[in-house]
C-alpha cells in the first residue's frame, strides 16, 4: 500500500504541473484529478501506518 501511495503522489504532482499548462475547463479537470490523486496517496500512506504488519 505504501508503494501505491507514493506512486499516486508522484502522478498527482506531475498532473498538477501538466494541468497548470492546460487552458480552460480541461485544465481545471486535470487539476481536480491531480489533487484527488495526491489526497488518495496520502490516505493510502496513512492507512499503511495504522494497519498492523
């Protein structure tokens, strides 16, 4: 789960950069998706810390 969380955070950061380069509504949609990926990645890492190994 930690690997999935890190991958989502990396993809989210790349998505924020790409969404910043886009114009109009598609840029806003890309930014929303990227922020969602970052938040999901943070959630996966938090859950991984709380679950017993």
